[in-house]
C-alpha cells in the first residue's frame, strides 16, 4: 500500500499529468491523429493554466483547513501527538542538523505548548517516508530540536517507524497504551487534519484536533492569480494529494468518513 501510494502520486500529480498529456499529444501528432493530438495539447495547457494562474489550489486548501477550528489553550495538558512531515529529512541525515520545511509550525506549536505546560508529554510520530527508507525521520530529528529550547528528552516519546498517516495512528495507539496516556492534542497541518482525525477516530483513539501550519487566510475565492505561480502550483498539488488520501483511505476502510469534520 505504501509503495503503491508513492507511485500513484508520482504519475497523478497535476504537473505530471500535464507532461504526460504533452507526450501523448506529440505521439498522436507523429501518428497523424490530429484530433487526439489537439485534445492532448489542450488538456495539458488547461491543467497548467489552472495550476499556475488560478486560486483553485488555495481554494481546495482552504476547504481542508476550515474543517477543524483550533480551540483555545486548555487549562492543563497531559500529552500531545505531533505528526511528522516538518523536517527536511534528507538534509538532516546528511548534515545532522534540524532543517525544517513548510510544515515547521507543527513543531513550533508543540514547543510553545511544551513550554506552557511543562508537565506534558510529547509523542512525535514520524519515520522515514521516502521510498528508499535510508533517511532519519521527524522523531529522530525532534530529539535534537526540543532540548535546544529547554524541553527535556525524558518528556519525549519517539515513534520512529511510521511512513504514512495510517501508520502514524496505528503505532501511536500502541505507544499511548503503553504510557497510559489518553485524550492528547493531535498537532498537524490544517490541511492534513481531516484525514488524520478520520484515521484516529476509526481506530478509537481519543484526541483533540489541534490544527496549525495554515497555508491560506480563510478568505480565498476562485479567480485568477498571476502573481505567485509557484505557490499556486504547490498548494494545488498538496490539496489534491490530500484528497487522494481522503478518498483512498475511505475506500480502504481506514477512515471513519470521507470528509471528517
């Protein structure tokens, strides 16, 4: 399942689809299939235009982010679960650092809460999600990150084996049971929260959704945007990938509902 999901995404993301349609159009042209060649080229151009120069990706992202609102800080906190996906694992493995990617807010928020609630435990769930499996994961990197800001290693629970969100939940359930912890905050990116909550609910794990790492301002409308094509493409790819996950996990019976909220 893990390998299949990786391979599907390589070929099914928007820019890959645009490339394959261009290739199809060229091949159809060489074979003198004029109508098919035109359709392939037009389809590729349409995907590129929507991906680069519209707010479609931001709108999809916003919908995911608005499924769960972040509550106010609790009076007390026993534990928090931080899902991996925030560290540059390839770079950190080579340089032994703590380099973050765009999901850094997951760990910044966890650090804020850890300092505010010094009695709380922090379960970091994240191994190497690459196909090769040769890099350290977020759980390993967190062992270097949190102590830099006064959070003792004795407060950390490191789950280093998971490669997917489903494995995050399955492995976390075992760690929570062994540590006698329950009703923890679930910290992950806002767009990733619906799928994560659906899986945790399906497995009967009591959590409090705690979204962070927002990518939109909550006021996006569908329209043209020629100012930031790179960001538009990134947000559309991220949102579509998340929807692939939502649909795939639902069909596989791994989530409690198609679009948890």
